[in-house]
């Protein structure tokens, strides 16, 4: 953690944060795939529940 431009504390990554990272990584890959699809001129059709909402 940085405070006033200096290191104030070093935080350890929790198991919960590591699990969240797995989900964020999967979401990032899917978003990159959708961006590439648009760049190639394709249409974007979202899957039900893709972003954690109700299907």
C-alpha cells in the first residue's frame, strides 16, 4: 500500500483474492475474444449469464 508516495504497508494476497483472480482472468480472456471478433467485423452475441447476471 502506498501513502504519500512511500510504501506504507505490504499486503499479502488472500486465498479469496486468488480465487477471484481466476474468475477475472477468465473474464479478461472472454472480453479479448469479443474485441477480436469485433475487429474482424463479426457480430457480438452475448451468452446468457456471461457477466454474472441472471440468464
